[in-house]
C-alpha cells in the first residue's frame, strides 16, 4: 500500500489569521501517528507568504487518525473553515467544512475512508 497526499486549505477572517491557523494545524498534525509530513506550502506562486495551505503525507491506514487530529484541532478553533483535497484510485475528492464541528468532520472523513 502507498502513502496518501492530502491538501488542506485553511480559511479565516483574514489572510494573516489563515496563515497562523495553517501553521498551527501543520504543527499539530506532525504529532499524529501515521503522518509522515505536514508542512505549509504556498497557496500562490506570486507571493512570498507561505500562505494558508497545508500539505500532508500519511501512511496507508492513517486516514482515521488524521481525521481525528483535524477534528480535535478544528474543535478548538471555531473561526476556521477547511477545504480538504485528495486524489486516490477512485478519483479526486474535495470536502469543505465550515461551522461543521469536530464530530461532523470526523464522520465525513470516515465515510471518505469507506469509499477508498
């Protein structure tokens, strides 16, 4: 089985807040078991700012642990919304979570796992 790459875009009330939240999310996810990489990346090539995008690489089978990590993080930050993108053997998946709450996000990701 292979590693999976997931991209999360963080949105907040302004760009500076989104950047801070993305950095915090990346740092939090680095501690999740099965996460091989979690780093902020540029959202746009025409800016110096690392932006509000987090690229994550997880080991096979670590999706639920990642979902729980993101859900816990999101549960403490009511002002953030996330767009999660990944590509697998069945195609591309994009999920946007706004005011969804940690439990709702975890249930959605569990459903995504079942389809892969």
